[in-house]
C-alpha cells in the first residue's frame, strides 16, 4: 500500500535495530495531525470498511508495561462502530493455550472481512516475553523457527485480505520508572500492580533486547512495524490515530455502490403505504 511521508517517518528501519536509535518523545508536536480529526476519520472509514465487507484490519500494539497500550486502544475506538470492532488482550499462555502451538490462541480472534481488530500484545509475545519467562522447557524452543512461522502467518493473512499495522510504543527508562511508581500512588491504577511488574522492571533490559531482535526478524514490507514515541501519551495517541486513519481511508475510501433497483422497489413500497 502507499504510505505517506508521515507514516514512513515512524517505520522501523532494519539499519537501526536498537530502540535507543528512535525517539521516545517528539520535541515539536505542533505538526502532528489533530487527534480528534483522526479519530473522526477512523470512525467514518471503519464504518465504510464494515459496509464493504471486503478487507480486514489487524492492529497489533506492543510495548513495555505502562506504555499505554490499553488507553491507546480505548482512544482509537472512540467513534468506531462496535459491530465491526473488537479488542483482545493476551497475557502469559496457560492451560489449553500452553498445550497448543503458539499461534493457536490468536487465530480464532482474527478479524473477519469488514472488521477491525486490535490486539493488546499478540502472537509476538511468543518471541519476546516467552524468552524471558518461558512457558515450556527452555531447551525446547527454536526461536528462528518461531520468527519464520510469524512471517509466514502474517504473509498468509495479507494474501487473504487482512492488512496489519504493528505498533511498538517506545518508552524511555525514566518514564517507565515514573509510571510504575504512579501505579502505587493512584488507587484506580494500583490494582494493575503485582509481583510480575517488579520482575519485569528487573529484567527490562533483557526484555528490550529480545523485543529488538523480534521486531527486526518480523518486520516485512507487507506487515511492518512502526516505532512510536511513547513518553507522552497524547503524542503517541495522535501518531497512531493518524497512521490508522490513513490506512483505513486507503482500504475503504467509499461506501458500497447502492442497488438502484432495490431502492426503486423500496420507494414504491413506501408510496403504497402512504409514505412520501
């Protein structure tokens, strides 16, 4: 698909595989598209996507704990038609999920034609978090095979009519630390804090290194990663909303062509019943 200069400016660059090579904050955000205008476009073009029932959109959102994944997805859904939008969140595989191949749990939740689906974390956790906190015996993993499976899986989705947009929210260490502390200070956020957050903070550099490797191994022309500055949530929301609005507008620029014969018959029916 065609990408604007704005979209290309956030594309992952294989020549820059480290997150530190990308900004976590834009110094000047005056040139960013307005969030409200982008949200209105998302609402309108998502309805056109739903009306046409021809293509599907999968939005994948990743980032460290506290990077704002939940609130970003809530914001993006402000004006969408709920009939054609769903959001799913993935945590550590347990039970049946752990007993199947790692793609099994996401497959039933993929978007149907006409739908837009958001994944808060996704199948990519199987090559990021699962390397830090294994679900199976560490020796049983073949990470290169998993990277290849993800590329093939996403290529298949694209070939069959699903467009992917994959977001990494790039958070600085200082901002990460501050947000974790705020979870302790705010009762409405405190429930999110548990022992795994402590371990996650202690292993943050390991997690980040695996994430960098995973993005480099699964970034493709058809299923690209976008690295979005995450230190200011309003900036991140404005950027992702603009990227998503641009994508939807290209996929579903118009409503389906109306059937004039059906409309004429409907007008005759109304006229027979006294409706003018």
